[in-house]
C-alpha cells in the first residue's frame, strides 16, 4: 500500500512536469479559460491514474513488487 502511494506521488510530479511542456492555448477557443483549466485538470488526473495502474500491473505481473 505504501508502495502504491509513493508511486502515485512520483507519477503526479512526473505528469505535472511533462504537462508543463504542452501549450494548450492553441487548442481552446478564446475566453474559455475555465473550460480549459477543467480539461487540463481532468487530463492530468486521468494520466496519473492510468500511468500508476500500468506500472503497478507491470510490477505485479513481473512479480517484482
């Protein structure tokens, strides 16, 4: 359980760092700041969940963790 929590923390920092490189201003319409922020937040949460579960499944199948 502690391993999964630490993995969530590590992946969260990694996703925030990587999403900082994406310029989302060109994707959204003008004056739609709130929708862009909500989308960016949900995208980040989704990536954190998917990457963490992928790594946990990979470690479980390979019997490392």
